[in-house]
């Protein structure tokens, strides 16, 4: 499943890069993502945000990101090492303004490391599916930031889903605009 | 022109403010409507306060009470202080007590957690520190009376209450515990809605659980949001302590038994405890964890349950025997 997801991600961005319509007047930002799950870990990583006129005049933003407790709570502690591979799309209200409101859907793949064979009985892989809403601000210089709250519709249940997949999370993303046409 | 613009801006601002006030009024009234009053409690429920007799329990369940002046032989006999889970009572450890009585090789001191077995109001007003206090009081009494082989056992919420004691200086002036057993410890709840209790609690007021007929009068039926918040605080504090790491004494034995499928205490709790409770690295050893093939929460308590299988009974007896062997060897 992880491989399928990665192939899909690369496919999506290959499409973006090769489709002329898709790249008409586009913006591509790369940056850092900081995520705090309610009552659980900090999971940090990197993300990409893409939009173009083709995407309803930049009202739709496509995103992908990777965040892990390896770069957060598990750094130098006993926190469980877990990874989130996410792709998603946002709808931007006030998309022509610097200050925007976003609402989006994400999907992806979640995994945590059981570390010892005796814990292999634990469910540690899951599909991700979440809703997200928040604020986005485009600075005068080529940077942007978003602050959002999300809700994982799939979360741990003690039976078949990973126990450290919690419902509510907060995100801060900071992007640097590396390409703009 | 500028004045007109200011006027328009002001009117817009007032409009936005009005809208905000309406939204807030809507939210506040929604809370008002949703906030539940206290539940209706019948006299056959534990929550009524008429079911469980505290003085009887103290006399019947606590080793410090029924062996007030221990002999040398009794002082050397292992004693387990057994702490039950959230909303439960001493009933949860009755079967271990029966096993111990049958074997005659160890004692079980069944503590009733603070706020439990009393009434809905008492439960609502108790903090997790209150829950823990009865474990501390009994431990100190046994230590003062000269018991030399003191063990602790915690099922479900009983386990984080015991883990928390390891992060304090509680044992410093007392007889050191020989070992700790945990049955289905909870560090992460299987029901993830608990993580939102701060937000949802005031709206819900309380939650209700359905008990089997054999469980009626032995567990609280109603869980006030105040107690759910206490539970969340306790397990989150424990998770953070484990995340930082709790260093164990070299000769403190720890064994965790965890059902591989558990819809109350998420099985990932066992991994967190395994990673968080550590002996000095130079000893090159870890605590014992056994993931057991069970779908029951607190699989050692079978009394009062419906649909108990032969495999459940075998597992229960195996674990009790395992605990006994560890204490008497």
C-alpha cells in the first residue's frame, strides 16, 4: 500500500509537470509541516502545496506531505515512531486575497514501528482519511503559512486500527514559493 | 469621502459583530440544551451509594485489616495489593483472591480506589489522586506492619495509578516492592473520543455503560464527565512519563499481560509501557510483556461475564499460576 501511494504521488506530480494546462500560471510551495495530535505526539516533516489557474483560478490547492514522530516527539524519547504519508486537496475561500480560509480533504497512509516481534500482533498500518479546515496567509515575500485543525475519520479502536491514530490534530505549515509562473 | 468610507466600514464592523453575537448565542444555547443534568439512579445501581459497604469491604478485603498483627510467617508470605479499574470495585480481583485462598501461598489485599464503590456524587468529585490514595495507604500499612514481600497488581486503570507511584518518592522510606503485575493496563484508550473529553464533556454531562446482569451493582453505570477528564489526565500523564522514561530498580520485577484485542484499553498501551519502563542499560534486560490471545478487557475477571469460554478460564488460571510462581520461587 505504501508503494502504491508513493507511485500515485509521483504520478500526480509528473502529471502536473507535463500538463500545459495544469501548469498555466501556477504556484508551487515547499516547506515544513508541524503537527500536534490532541493528547499525543508532535509529528513534523515536509510538505508541498501546488495550485494553478487551471484549478478553478487557484481555488483548489493540491498538497502532499510526510510527517513523523521521528522528527518530533520520538526524538530522544520513548515515543512510538510513526509516519504519515498524506495527499490532499483544499478549497480556498478568498483565494485572490493574501489571507485565505481553507477547507480540505486528505488521504494517505499511516504506519507505526512495533520495534519488537512480540508486538507484531498490533495493527500498525492504516489508510488515512481526514477533514481539515484553517487559515492561510500569503506574505509579501515568497512565503506562506497555514494553521489548521483536522479530524481523522479513521482512528484506532483497539481491535483493527493502529492505537496511536488519534482523531484531532493541529497543523502549522510554512511554505517557500520555489516556482511561480 | 473618507468619512463615508469610515461610516461604511463601521456599519460593516457592526454587522460582523452582530453576526458573531448571534453565532455565540446559538452556540451557548446549544450547550445549554445539550448539557445533561445528573442521571436517574435506581437503588440497585452501584451509583446509588446503597450497594457497597465500605466498612465491610475494608474488613474483608484489606490484608492490613484482617491480619492486624502478622506473625513472622505471615510477614514473609507474599502479599499483592490489587487495584481495580475505572468504575469497577474490588470484585474485579475476587477470582485472584479465591485462587490465593485455595493455594495458601500468598495474600491478596483488594483495595477499593478512592471515589469508587461509593456514589455518583463521590465519583464525580474525586480526582485520580484520590483514586490512588487507597493504594498508598494500604501499601504503607503493610510496610509498617513488617510485610517483607509486597507486590502490586493493577488491572486497567489500576496500572497507570501504580506506574505513577514509580515516578514519585513514595517508596523511598518504605519496604521496596518486589514486583508489579499489570493486567490490560490502559495508557491509551481504545475509544479515541476520550481524547476530546475536554470539549465534549460539558455537552455530554455523563456517559452510560450497559452492564451484564452479573455485573450489575459491581460497576458504576454512569461516568460523569468530570471523572472521564480525570481518567484522561491520568493516562496522558502516564504516557508522558513513559515517553520520558522511568528507570527501575534492578530487582523490581515487572510483568505486563495484555489482551491482543481490547476495545477498552488499546493494546498499544503495552508497547508504550515496554518502551517506557527501563532498567539501567548496563543490565541489558527489559520488563516482561506477554500479549495474550484474548478479546476480553481485564481477561482475568471472568465472574459476571456472559459467554466465557473454556479458553478464557484456562488463560485466567495460567496467568494466576504464573503470578504465584513468580512470587514464591
